């Protein structure tokens, strides 16, 4: 049981660390006040964690994102252009 929890935590951390910089940049460019970005992203990751399996492959995770950012690589530089 502990191994299952550990692997879930590791998977969540992997998803979070992969998508957080991209989503933070998008939030900034969408005009979310700087002081609120971390709260908004925390709520978004919590909602994902509560509603979707952590075992999903990246392609399925990306399908939950809005269409205009599905094609942006989560591995690219945060200097992306998303409107």
C-alpha cells in the first residue's frame, strides 16, 4: 500500500513539475494577477488530482487542456506565445 501511495505521489510530482512552468506562463499572459497565480494553479492541480487518474499518459492529460495550448510542449521554454 505504501508503495502505491509513493508511486502516486511521484507521478503527481512528475505531472506538476512538467506542466507547472507552462501553465504559470499561460496564466501570466492571460492576465491573472501575479499574486493569485500560485493559488489558481494549486486549485487546477488539485482538481486534476481529484477527477482524473494519475496513470493517464501525457497525451490524455494534454487532452484535458484547452485546445489553444494542447500543441504547446510542456518541455519548451517559458517564453512561449500563447494568447
